[in-house]
C-alpha cells in the first residue's frame, strides 16, 4: 500500500489519484495555509521518517538496464527478508500500488470483499477491473466472496488479521493480504501459499518511498503471471541496488522497529496531553479523535504542520512520526 488512508471525499488537501485522495501533498497544504511558516513538517504519511542509510549509488545502476541476474538477486534477498519459500514466489515491482492495480486485471470477474475502512485503492482497483466489490467490517462477513482483501496492520486503525483467520473466512477463495506496515510490527509475517497473495512495501519501512519498490509474494504460477503483466525492467537499477543493500540488514530493521515503537509511544503521550483519544495506528502513524478535530487541523496547518484528516470522521486526525528533535518540539508546541 503506497498511499495512505481512506478517501477524504470533498476535501482538496491531498494527492488525488482517480478520485481517491492520499497524504503527502505539500502543494495542497500551502494552498490551504498560504501564510504558514516554511519548511513544512509533513506528518500526513505513514513513512519511516528515519530512512535507511544507503551506500553511495553505483553509477552503473543508472547507466545500464538492470540484468536478469540483478533482478534474481533482489528476489532472493526479498525471499529471505519476508520469509517466502524461495525467489520463485517473489515478484518485484515499482511500488505496491502497481501490484494493487495489476492483480485484479489477471482474474475473471469475481465477487470481492474488502475489509474496511482501509486503503481505498484496493476496492477501487478491483471495481475498475469489472469485479463486484463490497466493503465489510470484519472478515467473518465475507461469506460468498471469491476474493477477500485485507490490510494488516490496517490503515488507519491498526487492526491486525492473521493469514490463517483470513483464509478460513475466505472459505477457499483468494486472499490478498496487504502487509505494507508489517515490517516494524510484532505481527505474523505471513508466507504465501495456495490462495494467498501477500503485498509488502519497501518504501514505508526503509523511509525510501521515492524509490518505488514493492513486492508480491505468491505461488510460483501466479507470481509468473504478475511478473509477465508488469513487463521487462519493471524495477529500476537504483531501486534494485537499494533493495540489495537494505533487505539483508535484519539488525537495522530490529533497531528501527524498537526506535519507532518508542516514538509512537511518545506521540501517544503528546496526543493524550492535547486531549486526543488514540483509536489505532502502527509504529509509523497514530490515529486519534479530538473534540475539535477541524480546529486542531487548522491550528497545526497554520503552524506549518500537515496531518491527515478524514471527511467522513471530522474529529479524527492521523499523525506520522516527526523525524528529529526540532520537529518533535515544533509539534509539541502546537499540541500544548
């Protein structure tokens, strides 16, 4: 999952894609708050604010097309990092968004249940490809669906669903499990199997969303179909080089998980002191309700701090993590 959250119908302060709005658009923030101080503090996305320390980019990664060997090494690294049975179960893609778009195009029209509220691109992608889509509050309500889609941990409420529970609820149908936020969470790392496709985000975990790198884990036959649909050279040389550097670094992931969990707890305390009630989240974002959500959104915006709001729940705001001490202090001043 590359964008964030559920639609903000009627608002104009987020990146729009096919009518669905996402966080991260500071141009929109500047239009909303033209007198806000620069630089903006963008807390509207769920991306690790402390990026992986990449080594210097090898010039050849830009000068030549990636080779099949480069891609094979990346898939092997991803297989080890994500617990797939082998690289033949891995599809590398330019971000998970393109995987969300591609998978529905490979299947005949089906009845699809999406557990929500969640990242809105899932339901939209299946609907655009001619499938019949309905939203359900719980996987147990998916009876009759041939495809069950769930995000775990979920965005924006942080709910967790196990692969086993989803597979039982799907009752023989296909399960699409988006684990974009799983890397830094103490949750099950699911392994692909018959009827189970897993999506993993590189950019969110490693704070490198601009690279556009994501993975699908699936049975080899389906993995080959997805890979064929993406076409040759789907992943850039720089993205492959970044993946090969970062994916084997389990020690960095462990440290990042511990540090971001501490940051999330610190943010919870700040939100609580400001009168907010935490309603969910992950180690990379926190979602809370406030007695005057719109007023706080305006106060933050006027101070040059951009957070995520939800038109269907005006009291609700979602906060990404500040990247450094100065940013924490800046947010604290407004929340006080």
